C-alpha cells in the first residue's frame, strides 16, 4: 500500500493510492473544472461517465475518485488531471 498527495504551486492536484494492483486517484475540481469536464465527458468511457455521475458535488466544485486498472483508464486519468493542471497553471 502506497499513498501520496501531489501539489503544484502549493495547490492540491491529486491524492493517489496504489494497492492490490489498483491505482486510485482522487481530485477536487473548482466550478470552472466541473464545467470543462461536463463539456468533455460525453467523449469518455462509460466508466468515466459513472465516476462523474457519482462525483461528490460541492457548492464550489466537486470531488472524483477514479480507479485505474488498465491502460485505457490510465489515459482517461491523464485527461482528468490535464484539466486540473491546466486550471492550476492559469493561476
């Protein structure tokens, strides 16, 4: 079991867990990030759509938890994190 928080410019990016052959990513999005993902989610897998439907909504954004257990899920994880990093780097 391994877990770690990742930051950029002292801003939280993601929390990752590695356990039992599974890679788990949790990320918080601002309202702007939620809007971007809402506009792109239709092009993602059914699993990504379920993750997004089951997000923890907040007044100012949302949290998601994405389990990665194959290469295509890893590619989608990169898409989710690219959105988050793009927003952080704009600040």
